[in-house]
C-alpha cells in the first residue's frame, strides 16, 4: 500500500509541502539524523553562506537516502533547523533547486534556533523516508 499525501479542502495547498501523510502499516522507515554542511573530509562547507550550507546538507541527506535504497521522493517528513540570524530565503532557494517540481512533497517544519552544535553551522536538516 503506497503512502497517502493529505491536502484537505479548506487548507492551503502548497507545492512545497504536504499538510499530512499517511504511512501504511509495515512500511520500511528510514530516520535520517540532522545533516549539516560537513563534507566527507569533515570540513564545514560554506561558512557564513546559508545557501551553500543547505546545498551540502541536502547532498549529505541524499547520500543517506541512496545508501538505504531511497530517493528524495521517498521523504515523508523534513525538519529544518535554521539559525535565527541566517537567511531563510537562501536556504529555501537551495531546497527548491534540489526538490524542483516533483509532486507530492513531504511534510515540512522549519524551526529557528539561537544556535546549532557548532557555531559555524547555519542550518541542519533531519528527515524521515518511507523506502520502497
């Protein structure tokens, strides 16, 4: 049974996020821990650049998805933590460049925070996916 995206009548219908998603019983779930702008060499990419940090975090997220046999379309929940002084529009632009015009977007929550685990981090993205 496939996942079901809910965008009920009487609510805003966004191409960027779904209002709710029903995950079928017995689905294979992937929980992806907070991804940030650290590359495979342990370097922080894009210091002071929200767009570049978001791009790296999304690259990391896609690497985890691929390792589990998944893809972006399998995401059902994305939580974005963004430092309160970071440019949300730049991060959103980077997300949309990766997501593109795919249908059935995941549910999305954005949370502004005072700081992340490293003072140079501007953004962190965690996610959940239902794998094929």
